[in-house]
C-alpha cells in the first residue's frame, strides 16, 4: 500500500472493506461506494457542530479507488472525531444534476451521527433551502465499536410463545408521570424493564430508533411550526441509533446506551425487535434535501421514473429505495447483520415491506431477491422477520408476501376483529378464521399460525381506548385540516363522541377494550399490542399522531393507576396464554369454519348445534389441548364463549367427559354463573368468557 503525506496528514491506501469508518491501531480506514462520482473529498471535524472541517483530504482515483469503492487510511484520524464527504460527478447525463461538490454528504455506513438538526433549531431548514453544509449538517462519528457484552444471550423466545409490545422509545418514558431519572432515553427505558417483565411481554418492538430528521415538518411562520417528526419513519442513517434518545448526547454515547439497554432487556428475558424503514429515506422526492444517498449515487439508491429525472413514489413519502439493485441489497443486508451481530437485536419489522418486492423499474417481482436474501442470510436465521405486507401505491400482500420465512402484520385480523366486536352483521365466519390463526390466508405448504402477527391497534391509528370512544378521527392538531389519517377505522363511540361521565357507556367501552385484548391474546398466531393500551392510553381521537411529540402521543403513567383493573386483566391474559400451550399451537386446524369434525377447534352455536355462520353474533369454541392437535405439549381443553350481540345469550355448555368447566376470566363486570342443572351459562351482551376443563 502506498503511503503519502498531504500537508500534516499521513494517509495511505486501505483495504477496501468493510464500508464506513473503521478504527485501527494506526489510524482510521474510510471506505464508501460510488459508481458515478469522479472526485471525492473526505472532511474531518474535531467538534460535532463545527461550521468547517479541520482537515480535508481528496481521494485520488488512481490510488484510492477499486472498482466503485473509494477508500483511504488516515493515520492521524482517531475515534471521537467526526467526518463527512463531498463529491463531484459527471457534468451531463441523468446523474449530473444530483452531484454538487459544495454539498456535504453523510456516510451511509456511519455508526453514529452528530450535528443533525434538533428540535427548536430551524437553522438550514427553511422552506426551499438545501442543507448544503454548516453547523447543523449531520456528520458521522468515528467510533471505536467495542462493548463488553459480558455473558449476554439472546432470549431466543420461540415465535409461537412470543407476546410483542409495540412502543415508541421516547414516548414510553418522556411524560413526567413516568417517574424515571432519564425520561425519553435508552436509560429511561431501562428503568421500566421491571414493569415490562411483570406484565409478561416477551419482546418490545420499537418504532424507528435509527437516526432521523425530527425537523422534517418544520415550516416557519405556519401552524405546523411547533410540530416535529415523532414516529421517525424517515431514516437519515440506517446504522446509527438516534442520538436524541441518549442521555449522554451525540458524540457516540448513543451507541453504548443502546447496547446497555439491549443487554438489560435480554437479562430480563425480553427480546428487541426494530421497526426498520428501508422503503424510503429522509431525502424526500423532487426538491427534497440532500443528506447522503442522493449525492453519492442517486440512480442506484432510488427508483426513478423512466426519464430518470423524477422519483418514483410508491411510499407516499416522495422517494422509493431501489431495494433490489444489488448494491442496495448488499447495503440492506450489511445493515441488518450489523444490528444483529454488533447491537444484538432479535428481530425486525419492515415498514411498507412490499417495496422490497419491487424491481428496479418499480414492477412487483414474483420472487424478489431482497426478500429472499433477508430470509436466507445466515446471520439472520435466528431473528424474527416481520413484514408490513403492503405499500402506499396499492400493493397489498397480506396472506401472499412472497417468502415462507416472513411473518406478517395481519391487517385482516385487525379489521375483522374490530368489525365483529362492533356488532356488524355477517362477521362470525371471518372472526372464527382470525381466531384460528387465519388459515384462509396462511394455511399453505410449510406455513404455521405464527405467520400471522395478530393485533387490533398499533401506532398507526386509534389507541384501543380511542377505538371504543370515537366514531371519527380528530387530527386537527396535525395542521392538515383533519384530512390526514385513515377514515375507515371500524370504531364506535357507543353513544357519546369522546370523553363522557355516563357509567353505562363507560361500562360498554371497558368491556370492548377487554374483548379485543382477549381476542388478540387468545387467538392462534403471535399477539401484539401497543404500549399503554393495557391501561387506557388516549390520543384524544387523533389516529395519525406522527408529528405529535407531546402529551397527545406520550404514555401517561397516571392512567396505570386510574385503570388498574384493565392492566390487571391484561396481565392475567398474558399469564393465561403462557400457561396454556393450546393457545400457542404451531398447527392449523383442519376446518376452521366447521364444527363437529375431528379438529383442533370445535365451533358451536349457543344452543350447542352448528353456528349460524351467516347471521350469528355469538359462538362457542372448544380448543383441543392434546399435543396431536396443537403440535406442542398436552394441555387442558379450553372453552371460549363469545357474544358480540347487544343482548345476553344463554350458552349450552359442551359435555366434558370425566370433568367440568371452570371459569378462568370474563370481560363482564360481574363473572357469569353456570346453571348446573341445565348445563347452561348466561353471558351478558358484548362479552367473552374463558373456561378450562378440570377433573371432576
């Protein structure tokens, strides 16, 4: 390798992999990929908000380029410094307009980011301006990526035994009521681990924690000036944990704090699943800001329209990542491997995952390489892989996402369960299918109920409390005149829109919350619910709180005491699910919508005969607890009585040879009682009751 002297900087050619900034004993190796760049400059900074680099080095193609890889070893560089690039490209052709030698560029492989625009700091972000450079521009942190994991082990909870808790990392503890010492941070989340362990969840699924531009929605002198990107679905740096979630700030401490949190969660037996956004980036569409990919190799990293001058927008966010280009595919795999091998996460949920099925021209591929490579990557074989199986351009692949390895967020489960419990007609057959693990969607070769991630509410939409308290969305605070957010929520206010003191309405709402949580936790498949739904969190009817970093979105821990009965019920539900293997079946029943057949599930009408699948709103279900029926260890039989009608229903209880039915819990205000002489049980309106078979 040739060694050169550039002023006071000693450099030499470097081994061209791995990408990023790699700290060695004798300096730092910098490596990045750009096919169309003709000149590349590396900039080094001593402070994260320096307006100018302390040193700048031009990489020479004859010395510092192998193929499309630019690389250099800087002996004087060290961990704790900051860096960015500049690039010059062709003067004409489709790539020309995206290169600007004055534009600073963030390394896509940066392990930590500092200097990104922060809340209440609009510098460089006025409408129409481009963040070319300066103190507010994000830059990579040169990081010595070492951490003592001690005896850390992945909990490796089998998917069929998982209970997933979706949460926003900052929003979980930033409210003053959280009582933590470091609110809104990785350390603050650590302080709540005893609560999570006591509740019984096995995995937390974080909304995006990779670095993103929280000032994305800043518009000066408008009603949206006070809004910020809260959810984080606009990634700026895919390898970098968000510095604004770190108590120690953005000089690299965010990486250590994230690792410490993961280690603490693992010690408590809780897995970490990351929501990742490989479908689009923070650079937006035509006229959007340039931070990284756009100025490095725009035509490789993004899907462009046929003329090559405009961004294809299959995401609703301005741009679409070119996931099935080989270079981009490698980038995605490198990123996923890093989070598993270096940060020790346990799984991923892929936002708008159907974008991963689109080819370089935007067409949907029958066997998309990106999806298959993620499924088959050796380092990811023990991780949980979950797809949000749709995109914003009309592709909907729930039940047909093209790979057996992937599980799916089951949007059909969400909608059918909401509609059934709202009392809509002709929903009984669909409800039974969802309870059975959605065999109509997933009972194919080599599939199992764990293909379905079952949920009724998530970050995107109403909270559970609001689902039963509002007939309509109330998103006025978003500054879009209530036009944003889904209009089809299958919700009900049960008589009064929003808050009320009417005890009758409040009783119905509480039963409905319990009914839907019970459905999620008793159905075959993998249950998931969002943070705070176990104690009545509300967003005051806002079903699209993407830009609300305030009390609209934050978890208010006062509600835990106010709704202690609901929390206790959810805790009981989770314990019940864990106790009974019949609820964690890894097999589909043979006939999900029939009755009386040799099956794992037996469905009855209230009279003990066949259900009225076309018009009925009440049904009984017996779960065979034998290992032959479930594929797991033997268990007691379980009987579920379900009544979505507005009237009480008398159920004839199935005969239980050599035993009797014992009530485990009910969603009614008062537990139902059985008439042993007639062998019946009366269940009130809009209620669910679970019983187990016991000897005697």
